[in-house]
């Protein structure tokens, strides 16, 4: 599920995923594909930008609230362990 930004941040997009049932790396790639109106096959592999195993492990950790931010496909990607993904044009 997604929605386009807010009045204060019109270039931000929010996506939700279920951290108990979905892989965050797949959710990020799908969200970025939606923003770019393309399939994941046409995107740079996420693992060339960030260590996807480490990303998934950090966001699955039970050490408290965790948020990760990085650049991918001309977007600033912010994901947290609560199931939120925010994309903003870089």
C-alpha cells in the first residue's frame, strides 16, 4: 500500500509492508519499481547498493526501534522495523 507525499513533503511516498510475513528487501524493490513505473528486472540489483542480508537482519532485530536510510535508484530510501518504507527523490 502506498500514498504520495504530504503537503509539506510532496515528493515523499509511503509504503507499508508486514515485517512478520514479507521480506523488506523485496518490499523496497517493489516500491521503487512502482515509483519508477518499471519492473524489478529493470532496476539496479539492490544487493549492489546495500548488503541485503545485513539490512534484513537489522530490521528483524529485537533491539528496539530501528530505522535505516540509504540511496537507491535516485531515491532516498528509509525503512524501519515497524513495516514502513519512505521514498523521497534524492
